[in-house]
C-alpha cells in the first residue's frame, strides 16, 4: 500500500492532499503490520526463539524509524523531494521482495 502511495505522490508532484493520503495509508499499513508480525513469527519459528525474533524485528524497525527523519531531511533539502520519494519507494519494493522470499523459504522448509 505504501509503495503505491509513494508512487502516486512522486507522479503527482507531492501536493498536500496526496501527502495526507500517503500518511493515512502508511498509518493503516503500520497498524496491520503491528498486529500481523507476531502471528507470522509464531507460525514460522519454534516457541523457544519467538521472543528473540520479535525483538530483532522490532529493533530493526525502531532503528529505521529513528534514522528516517535525518535521512529524509537530507534527501528532501539537499537533493530533491523526488529523491526522498524515490528512496521510500525503492526501500518498500526491496522490503516486499525480501519478505516474500523469506516467507516462501520458511514455508517450504516447514512443509518439507
């Protein structure tokens, strides 16, 4: 959802209404991920390591959220607003590809 929203914003030239729509989409996506994350971890990992895996996933997310304002400000002010949206779009596409590959690998390992 977020990758689509960022693509639309990039295409339209970052008008306020589109930025507001993107923030709403981002909030909805984050809410869904917050609820689904423990479910996936529980489904694919043994009970003994669930806490460790959720901690690692949460740590990565928090580090990215902590560094996002600095990196985003740099891209927005020093380079170009389109560079910011391009970076977000690229990051989301990479995350989608990695998550599909990871869950597919774990599913195949679990079935075998």
